[in-house]
C-alpha cells in the first residue's frame, strides 16, 4: 500500500515509497523495502526514481520521430543501489512482454531507465511510464534487432539474477 512502512525499510538503505509503486525489483536484491527478509524486493515510486542521479540522453530511436531527449537514472546505478553481484537482468512490461539483458550491456553502455521524454512524464500509450533506452546515437552498432528487443517500454519490473 502506498506510504505504508515495511519492516525492511528500517535498514535505511532504501526508504518506503510514498506514492504508487511504478517499479518492482526482485531477485538478487540486498537493499530492499518490501518482500521478506529471505526474499527482499525494492519498490520505487516515481519520486524515488527522480531522486536518483539522473542523466539526459538525446538520441534517435526506432520508435520515435527525430532526435528525442530522454531523462532518467542509469540502469547500472539503479542496480548497484539495490543489489550485489548480478549477471542477468530480466525486464518486464505492463503488457507481460519481457526481455533478458546481459549485465555486460548495462556496464558497457549508458543504458537509461527513462522516466521523461522531452521533459515530460511518459504516458503508458507513449512508451511509459518507464523505458529501457540504449544510447543509439552514441553507439550506432546498437541499432540491431537483438538490442531493439531489449529496449523495453512500459517497464514495471526488473528481475536480477
């Protein structure tokens, strides 16, 4: 329930969300605010994501017209905030689509968890509320079918292995 204090939030590594949860992180979580002591989870509302160090990426994508500016935290920084050793990330979307992303992608490239497009929150109908975005303009080699498949929009869950 939004605003409810969970017992895992007492470790002060991750506060409890005050608003609606937009992202759940499961799996190899060591810093959580939900779940159980044995299976902690990290829940984030939009304010919590906005409080993380943010990056701005202007890039062309296969799904947008022209160069678009996206803003949000780097996925690697988000993972480092809540987890230890991770080798694989499974990203799930509101429509139950999912894709596996090797952690090497997250470490080698500035992959963004976009929370805004051109300075505005993204509606579900417009790739939102969260979008895994690769730096396509900075790394044209990423414009391939495999990476496009990993660029998940309408993200609501990350599972860390």
